[in-house]
């Protein structure tokens, strides 16, 4: 029995909900006795869990706190008729649980230099929408959507009221007619989306939203939607812990 085996078993317990988010794991002494290993080996297993962002090891007598909830999928795919109505952008994994999401921050600002890599020139006025997704109340994904202001300010034909992408926090979300893509409803002219998936340290915004220590590693999925002229319509940045999954639906 080694540290990797113990870490894998404790990870399974966390992902299944057996060890709930916010709870304390057994002490390294107790875990060592359970698996028949030394406390040093158990501590090494806990260090692996901490490196994955699953737990936070507090100094003194604080113990080891579970910072992760059940697994979820960041699901990427091509959504077009006739399967559009069945599209699922994200979902809990086989471990189940109640899925919820909410927009918690909407900002308007000038695009910083790093957004030029997304096709949004620095200084462009953009709208940022921050969303948090949860399973059984535990945060599992942070999603940032960035749009040039002129795109965010558009409204669908015949629509009255605040543009959907400028709606403030707490406003009732506006949805397109059944079977219609949101981008098509908005008239954005999206023809393709590029996705880049990396593993790297979470941004301060993402780590705060997911309630994990700054610098925690995670999956970062950047989707850049473009129109027929190659212009950037919107960018989404989805961040989730390394114990989650990124799944793909490739059509054609």
C-alpha cells in the first residue's frame, strides 16, 4: 500500500460525496491505521490531494479540509439541428447530484492586453459576465463570458427590454425559442468556435469563486466564437478542478 493508492481512494470518496466538501478528513494517524501504513505515507497521500486542489491542509490543529465537491463535466460539442434541443453544455457526472448555476457578477471595462490573443484589441469596451456552477451546493465550475460591448448590446428581432447580455445580476435569464441557438437568436453570426484546453493555475477570480487556495491547478477551457469575417463574437473561459472532466462531442 503506497501514497498513490491512498490518494486515489480518498479522491474517490471525495468525488462520490462520501467525504463532503467542508468536512475534515481523518487525521494522518487514523488514515495510516486504516490502510496499514505509516503516518508519513498517509501525509504524503494528503499532500497529493492538496496539490490537486481537493483539500486544504491547515497548519496547527486545523486538519485537512475537503475543498472539492462531486465531479462534473465541462461538455464541449457542436450543437446543430436536429440535436440542438438535446444540447447539454455542462452536467454532473455519473456521481449525480443537483445541478444549479447563477450569474454573480456583470462588469463593463476596457479590454486588457491579454485579450488581444482572443481577437479583442486592448482598450475595446467589453462586457464580462461571471457565472458559477454548483452540484449539491458545492461550486464546481467558474465560467467567464467576454463580449465586445457592441455585441453584448444587441437584442433579438422583436425583443423588448434590456439586452440579454447586459442584464444585471439577479435578472431573470432570457432564453431563445425552443430549438434555436442563443447565438442565432441574438443575430451574432457565429460560424465556428475554437477551443483550447490547458491545465494551469486558476486565476484569482476562479479560485475565489471555487473557494480553493490561490494558485490551485485546474482545467481551463477557452472557447472563441467567430463570425464569417473572422471577428471575435464572444469568448468563454471555463475553469474547473482537475478532479472534474472535460468531455467532447465531435460531429462529422
